[in-house]
């Protein structure tokens, strides 16, 4: 209609080709049998495939562990970075964010090599190390952002009303930084479930994650089963987002890099 | 202090942020139940002082003595400078309210009581009572973000007074409200103060608000207390031209105290009620615009003038009158006088407020470089030949107010600075200029400058007289 709405056309085309179409293809493949007809078999196969179910459980477990470790390490780090008395330089913030600028694959390969040189045997420990190393900045940054923007008068008001420094943190600072925390959890948990390269390199495929079996299926031309697994993963990610996304606006704001 | 009516006694308080000294040797005491206002322009240190009383800042020097209930039920006086804010028996209403956005109205107000472990049903009673006091009953379940500015303000006050503090600190609490709302809240605050009997310490830059609310006003400027007094004292008897200019409208004029009870200004001699200034001493004279009697006939008048402009202001007319001495004065009267007409003017003796001049010339610390050069204000100036002072020695440079030229561009002057404060003296402006070196110079000029203008400072060599630097700095 108006000229201005025409500007959206290139983006629309982009969205159709790179987002909508692939999604439709995933759904189509997921419900297509070997013969090309419609079937639920691919999806139901997953629930009888002990191997896949096991991997799924391991994936969720690893993702939860990774998210928890990132939160426990990331929150204090973000708190210190955002506190003007403790951190007076912007450079320290950059140093924490810097790893995000380098390709995750490169970092993972380098980490794996480091473990080889140091003689560590690859396994769960090295996997978690690699995951935390990769995803920690994604936890720190949204929390740091929320804490930095937080009006210091809230903490002062709490102290003024009789709260000790510990109570100020527990009753005001922590609840007010929840948008940053949920945004950080989203940004760590979801990619961890679908990651495959990190587990491949850092455990020598000893531990398989959900992303790994999708990749294996696609690689061995089992497109239909792979698509079904992808669909299941999408649903899980969607559910997590819904559960954590009660405060959507803030989560997005907190996640802005 | 032997007066046991005193609740806070501040002694010689100083505070610097980096190189900038924001509070300089502040001493004052506050009586129980008093409504004290810290009044001053932004950057005068009033908020810093309040934050120090609250405990958010520690003083560099000095004591904050506060009445303290010890465990035996007796009260004693204690220096609280090192005691953290959560242990102090006072509460603050913050400028932007600082209501906790994750809690509703009820939980915001109950916050302090819960921390103290007050039983649940007592919390309930007290929260409801205080909500009623601020006329916010029925709002207890509301989300604080859904409230208007005025309502948030009421909740913020309720959250503080529910804890029954000995002293309530208010940091420009009405600054964010519109005029009508502000005036309503002023009345409510005053009533609340009378009902509760709590000591209020109130910070504002609004002089009208201070005059309306306070029992005592503390006027501050540049980190120092200028005057402490009742609103009436401060309005009628300002101690210096800053206070006179800051509080209300005023004509501030140069004058000479001829002898006791006789002062000369606007080219005429006036009877006044002031004594003890000495004879022929230069003074500042303050006349409030409403204290000048204006009439159409000139016989019987002390002096005459021509009406330059006349503006209706609601209750009164505001007129600018050129006097026969060539000064411009502001007059307020219930009657309008036609522009261009000649009027007779009378000032009654007790409406003339005479103030000792803070200074009669610029006296600047300097260092002698050679016989005809000195270093001052961070730059080198040429001056009248200096004799008897060795190069490198500290000295004082004396420069008359009218002998400093201000330039439009900073680079045109020997030194540069910023116009800090402007006072209209009837026929010229008296400017305070803060130089780049952080010192103040005072300039009399006919030119119109604005506050914040960046200027070059030029002084002719023959206008700089150098004398030996005395050890005494004052």
C-alpha cells in the first residue's frame, strides 16, 4: 500500500527463505515416511529408541549442570563488574566479553588440544569445562547489564529502612536482577541442549548430546528421523522460553549485547 | 550543647569529591520536632549534607552527633559518622521515591517493619494506619509502577514514617511533581509534620517551598552555610547579597553607610535603622520590590523616577522604574502606573536592609615572576612594577571589580573562566566568574552575560597592584 511498507519486502523474502521455509521443511520431513507418505513413525520412534532417549536425558542433565555452574560463576562476576566501587575500569568488562568475539569452534578445538597436552582424559569434566568456558559470557552479560542499569537508590532505600548489606542483596538487588538471570539462563540452556561440536571435540564422542544424534542422523542421510528429533528439540526450546519468558520485555532488554 | 532539645548536632563537617570540596566546615544543630530546610542552588552541597546525615556518605572531617537510644532506655549523644545507614534511627524519602518495583504498595511500606521482626498483625495495623494518613487506603495491593507521581510520593512517605523514625530526611521530594500537585503536597507535608511530631530535614532548591514549609531555613551556597534563620528573618534580613538574591525578589544596590542610621544609595541619603557599620563604609543595600512606595505626585517623595515597564502579575503589578540617579529598580504595587510617567518614590527606614560588603575588590593569591609579571589564576599576567618582593615569593594581587574585562572568546583573555553567578545591582551587573584554575574573580560590568557563559579574562597591567602576601588568608 504505502511506500514505506514496501521497504519490508526484502526482509520478508529473507524470512521466508531462511526461517519459514526451513521450518516447514523440518515439519514436512519429520512426518514423512521412507515411502514419502505421511506418518507419525519418526516421532514415535524417538520414544522407543532407548539410545536417543538416553542421549536426550544426558543432554538435559548436562545443560542444567552447565547453566547452574554458569549462574554460580557468572552472577558474582557480573555483580563485581557492575559495582563501581569494585570495578573502576571498562576494560575488565571487555576482557570478560572478549571470548564471545572468537568462533566457539576455534576455542573448543584449542581447549581440547590443551587438555591433550596436559594429559587430561577427555570426559564429562572436560565437557563441562568447555561448555562453561563457552557460555559463561552469555550468562554474565545480561546480568551485568541489568545490575549496571539498576538505580542505586533502591539499595540505599533498603539500607535506609534497616536492611543489612546481606538483606539488601537478598531482598532487593537479587529480585530486581531476575530479568537478567532468566535471560542469561535462556541464552545458556538452549544452545547447550543443541550443541554437538563441543561434546565431539571435548569428549571424543564419548558423551553424546542431543545435537550430536541429530547431526549423525542427518549425516547418514536419515533426514526424516533427524527432522523429527529437531522438531522435538524445537518444542523443548519453545517450552523453556515460555516458562522463563513471563517477563519477556525485560529478558530481551537484558540480553541485548 | 547543653540544650537537651537538640536531636542532631553537626560540627565542622567537611567533604571533598576528588579535588572538589563540596562541604566546607558546616556546623549546625537541629532541634527535636523542628522542620528544617536545607536550601540552595544545585551544587551547593545540600544533598551531600543530607546523604551524610542518612549515612550514605562519610565525612572527611567533623562530627555528626545524634541522639541515640542506648539499651538501658536512656538516650545519649553519639557521633554517628561511622555507623552504617541501616542502624541509624532515621528514614529518607528519596528524590525519585525509590519504591521497590517488585513489591506492591503494602509490601513496600511493610519492608522496614518486617526487617525489624515486628509481629504480623502489628505490621498490618501500622501499615493501614499510615496508608490512611497519606490518604492512600484501598491502594495496598496496587503495583507501585501503576501509581501516579503524587501517589508514589505518598507511598514513599508512608514507607518512611511507618518505622517511626526520630528524624525524617526528605531529598527534594516534590521536585518531580507539577506545580498544583506540589502546592497541595506542601500543605499535606506541613500537616503531617505537625501531626507526627517527627523532626523533618528537607532539601530543596525552591525558595518559595522553603519559606512555606520551614521552621528554620539553612541557606547554603558553594558548600558553605550562608545564613540560618526563620523564614521571616531570612526574607527580611538577609545577611549577604547571595541570600537576598536567592530568597524572593530584591533590589540589591551599592551604597555607603554615612553614619549610624544614615545610608546613601541611588544618589540620595536615607534614614535607616542599622548601626555599627562605621562612617563612610561601602555597603550592599537590599530593598524588596514591595517595600518601595510609588505615587503619581512627586512632592513629598524622597526621590523620583520614570516608569519603564509595567506588567500585570495576577495580584500585583510589577514595574521597572529608572530612578533620577540612573539606576533601574523593580517595584511591586497593587496599582498600575503608566509607562513613561514620572513617579514619586518613598522607602521607609525599616524596609532598608543594609549588609556589609563581602569584599570591595578582588584579592587574588599570586606569585611574583619578575618586576613586571606575576603568576595568578594559573596564567602569567603583566602588572604594575613590583618593588620589594623577590621573584618566586607569594603575594596578593588587588584588582578593582570594574577593571576586569570579559571577552566573548576564551582565547582572547589571558585567563579564562565561566560566569558562575549574576547579581543585578540597579545600574550594573556584579558577576562571579569561576576561573579555569578554580578560583573566583568578581567583575562589575554593564554588559549582559548569561550564567554558564565561557569568557576570556583580560586585565590591563596598570590595574594590577601587587602587595606582599600576608600569612593570614582571610
